[in-house]
């Protein structure tokens, strides 16, 4: 079966190749197939070879004439036929057809005019007339006859139309159908557009009519308003004129009397107020004078009594005894009071006095001595005690440390002093923003990892100090429980800043926050209230129990 199928395909391909070759030969040599229609009828075994014949020149010309409906004159000269037939291979017919037809007509007219001129001399015979008419008919026929190239192009177009594939015909019909559909849709769109434009024109006309009506109504209202306004203005002028006349004629006496009475009442009232104010001032001055006399008398008695008691030795003041010297703290104490070491007079003089410049060697010695002295001072403690030796201290209370004292305190804590420090009280030490910066740097370097209570009250802190302090506490992971910031000048800006830092999670371990007497007004109080009453307060500051805001002068509302 496979071999039979292969042989069948080969035979079918050979038949197609033979049909193609025959068609090419017919196109090249002008031959035609005897049987019209499709080549499929020659696919049988008996008709594999295409039956073709070669026509003569006269048959081909006759067929072309028959196709174009040209009636060849049998009695025409053979020379014309031979000339036309011989022009199949050259362009003589094209040159003849492309020539100006007016020239042939003008030539005919010239021949007729010449013949008539000759006829005037000698009449034309019937044979000559017949020959002339034939010649003119032949010229007209040759002038109007299509060229061989045009006939050949028409014949080739007809054959190409006959050989068109059915699929192309189907697709042409389909394209025409789609074109008709597109034309119909375009026509419908055009109709819709025209209808829409008509509706728009109607709507525009209606809107224009409404606008004209509204404009007419506005114009009428404006005219009526002006008319009523003019009428009322005229009535007002008349009324004012009448009132003026009444004031001048009938009401002049009453108006003058009332004005005089009002002026008299106002003067009496001013006199009474002046007398009352004078009496009140006199009473207050007498009362203040009596109070001052009483205060002076009491102060004199008090000073007399105090002088007597001082002379008797009952109170300190006159020759008081020296206070007991402070005992130095023990290294095992849990709580210490930190004071700055007082400078001796000789140290102050050494600081003021500069080394003498006695030559290069003396200057070098003085510089070395100065460097040693400075290094020795740095190694010495800045306070009355050496914090490095106190390992069990849990609470440090500063006394007039200032920012320099805080700097040395942070230095000692970073070096390992007081590892058990739990409470740091720096209230009333005037450390300022510089001291807070030193504290923040120390917290970042883990100077007090166990710190739970920090007291910074009354240290002249501003709002910008809060951010520095909390930044150090957060980065150093210091878990504060009590933060005391009372008596500082935070104001509204500081309150808002504390609220924003609280919402950022800086108070996650805080239990008490004291902000009393910080000059916070309504705006800062409201910000703090909103922050500490937020819905996420259980996550942001779960341990917070007390926030002190007393004595901050907030508005009642």
C-alpha cells in the first residue's frame, strides 16, 4: 500500500508538471488549448498529454477580429493584410496608432480638396470615386482599429480571469461582503452622527431659547428694581425734607432741652465718680501708711529680740561655732553625696603663672613639667572622693556639679566606677544642655546599665535637651522606671516633643514621668493627653502609671 501511494503521488506530480509546461508554451507561442475549462479533465491515463494545436497567422488574426467585432473586408487589398500581419513582431502598428488622428483627417480633407480642384478641371469617374472611398474607409478603419499589443493584453487579461482559482473568487466575494458590511456600518454611524447633531442642535436651540428667556426675565427684574429704587429714594428724600422741617419748626425746643439735660447728667456723673475715686485713693493710702508703720514697728521689735538672743548665745549669728567637719564617706556606702574638689590657692597661682622662657633648654623643661602636671591633674579625681574605689554605691546625689562636673562623672562611670548605680540625682545642679549632652554620650557608652531612676529637676533644660537625653537612653538601652524633669523651661514645644517621642516607643519601661512646673500651656498639655491616651498605649508604654503635669498654667477649656 505504501508503494502504491508513492507511485500515485509521483504520477500526479508528473501530470501537474506537464500541465504547467503546456500552459507556458501556450503563453509563449500563442497557442491555445482545444477544450475549454479546467485541466482536471486531462488527468486520466489516456489524456495525460495535453492536446494542443498551432494556429496560422490568418486564423489568429481572424479570431482577434471576431473577438473585437471587426468586420474584415474580403475585397480589401492583400497588401494591407500582409502589412498588418507582418506588424505582429514589430511596433509598426503602435507607431501608426500613436500618430495624430487629426493628421489623417487633415490629409483626407487635403485629398478631397485636391480632388475637388481637379474635378473642377476634370470630373471624377465612378471607378476613381469608388477607389477614393475605399481608400478613405481603409484609413478610417486603420485609424480606429486597436493595436496588436492592446489586443494581446486584452486576450491575456481574459485568460488570466478564466484561470482564476475558486479560492480567490471566494475571498473576493467575502471581501465585497465585508466591504458592504463596513459600508453599512459606516452609513449607520453617519446616520447616528447626523441624528446626534440634530439632537444637539435642538438642545442648543432650546438652551439658547431658555437663556434668552432668562435674560429677558433678568432685564425685566433689573428695570423693575431700578424703578422701585428710584421711587423709594424719592420717598426718602421727601421724608428727610419733612424731618428737617419738623426739626427746625416744631421739635427745635425739645431737642435742645434734651441735649442740655443729657450734658448736665453726664457732668454730674463724672463729678460723682471723681469724688468716689479720690475717697478710695485716700483710704488706700492711709491704710498702706498704717500697714507700713506697723511693719516697721514689728521689724524693730524682732531685730531687738534677735540681737538680745545672739548676745546671749541662744542663736547663731554673733560668734557662731564652727560646723562639725564632714566625715569622708566609706567605700562600702550605698548612697553618697558628690561634691567638686575645692582648688587650693597655690594651684590657682600655678595656673595663672606661666613658665619663664630662659633659653631653649629651659623652655623645653618648662613644657615637660607642664605636661606632667597636666597629666597628673587628669589622673587625679575631680571630686572630693575617687569614684573608682566605690563599688557598692547605688545612689549618687550631685551638689553644684555643673556641666564640667557631669563630664568627669560620666568619665568615671564609663571607666567602671559604681557598677551597681541605680539612682542618679542631679537636681539643682545647673548642668544645662552641655551637661545633658555629656550624659547622653555616657549612656550610649553603657556608663550606667542598671540605672532605673534619673532626677534632672531645675537644670535650666530647654526642649532641644529632651531629644538628646532620650536618644542616649534608647541607644544605650537604659531601662528607666522614673524620670523627673520638673522645674525646667520646656513650654509647649517641649510638651509636643515629649508626646511625639512617647509615640515612637521611647518610654516602653517607664513607670513615672514628672513634668510639673515646666511652663507647658494648652497646646503641649493637649498633645501629651492625646499621646498617653492613644489606643496603642498598652504596647508603647505598658508600665506607665503616673504622669505629673501640675502647676503648668493650662487654659480652663
